[in-house]
C-alpha cells in the first residue's frame, strides 16, 4: 500500500478502467440500415437492387458544402446559385478504400498466366506459385516459337471479333514489345509477363476511375458532417433537395442514385473480375462493380453518414461534371459561418425564393438542431 494511501486507491491505480472487450467481426452488409448476408446481397440481381433502392429512397436528400474559395472560385455558392451538384473524381476522396475493388494482385497475376497457358494448350499445376507458373509457361512458349510458330498462332488469334480475341492480341503485342526493347536482358520472359499482366490490372483501375460521384446524406443535423471538411467546421451550409415521389423516379438522376453499402468485410472480387475480363461489360458485372466497389464503405468508420450517391460513368450525366439536380427546398446555415458569408448566402436564398434557417447545437443530445432565431439576428 502506498504511504498515506487507502487500499481502495491502490486497487483503482492498479486496475485502471475496465479493459475493452474483444470486438466480434461483423460479417454483414448494411443497406439503408437493413442487414444482409453476403449470399443475400450477392444473389440480389441488379434489377431487384434497383427496385428496392427506389422503395427506400428518402423524400429529401442533403448535401453539405464548405463555402470555401478554391482556386479563386466558390463552388459551393455556384451549386446553390445554379442548382447543380459536382460529380467528383473518386481518386480525390478522403478515404483511400473508397471506390476501390478488393483484388489480390499476386493471385490475379498467377491466374492470368494460368488462363493464357491453358489457351495455348499447356496445363498449369494449380499448386504452383506465380514464379513457377511464369517459368514453365515461358519455357513452353520458347519451345513452340523455336519450332516455327509465332505468338499469334500459339495463342490461337485469328480475328479480333470478341473481347477474348482482343485480350489475347494485346497480351501478345505487349510480349513482343518487351522482347524488342529489352533484347538480351536476363529474365526477359518474366519482364514481359509482368508488363502484360500489369497492363491488364491497370485496365481494371482505369475502369474504376471512369466513375464520378456526388455524395448526399439523409439529415441536415449530422455533427460529423458539420464538424469536418464537408462543412468546414460549421462554417459552411447544407442544401436540402426534394426527391420525386416513388412513382416518378424514372429519370436519369433517380436511375443513378444509390444507397451506400456499409460493411467491415471487404469482398474479394478477383474471380468475378476474371470471369468478366473476357466479356463485354453487362448489367451483372456492373452489379459487382457497384456493390463491392463504387458503393462500398467501411461500416465502423462511415455508417453515421447514411450516404446516398449519384454515380456517373464518364460524362453520362453532365458534360462538365456539373449536374442539374432536384429542386432546392431549404438551406441550413452553419453556426460558425462568418457574417459576410452568411449575408451572401441569405441574399442568394432570398433572390431565388429558397427558405433558409440556422443550425445550432442540441444541448440534450449529440446532434445539431434548427435554430429558433431569425438568421439575420445572428449577423452583428
């Protein structure tokens, strides 16, 4: 016992607080708050997912704006003035996992070598690792070429009539290109394989980078949205948009609005990508890309955002990525908004006939709430 200390005090010092209990892994997927197993979500067709999405779409969606000037332009004010939303590049999102696919690169490389080997008439032992596969396949090709066959003959390329023919042709051209540029180099076959397979993997990344996204939430009172970069520590504003009713959700906007799928289990889509690698993009492949890539986010990190996404591939929804959106029905002003900025936003709202209200802390729970005062009263 410490000198001058009680037995209880010593116990408190030694024990500290209770140790955290181990968290159990959560294998489920959550869509609009509802829980699904992987099997349930995976077997849900894209058509069914679309119908359920329309049935769960809220009557209002909200988007938070920082009201910052970037490169001399206040894009937040432009969005309010023009009733547009900007479709952002996914590579600029703050979450490095956002809009990415879970693919084991080493296994991808091994399976692509196995695929091309089988096309050429060579059986690969599935127990072999990538290096063994590449070594055996290079020896097989070398012997075939020294027997008088060229790569196109070995790979069975006759005409470019399918996606499969195109893939084979590109693979062969890449091999030839490396042979010409690295002639005499050691391990030239391994170098050529690595380049050809890296190009194929890069094609998947390029496909994901074609998507552009605008993000929305279902409430104007989320403290995590007000307090971070989205609303610049309560200095920005939040716009409320009115969605069409359930029987009028047939336009391009509604057809490309989706709820985010939250899960702490990342879904490996390697085999699905390989399955479709030789085919044209179709609805069910897009379903995989959307469910486990474009719409997938960490539940433990981001579930409180209750996010919906407007998704565009390339410039499908807007040539300049500024997309006309649904009617603005209200604007919420951040509690830390500077007076001059508050005046500017209020002036825009008045001119366009948009109702506006301030947002303040709720003293009874961790949530923002509507201010009872007129916004003009807070301008000193």
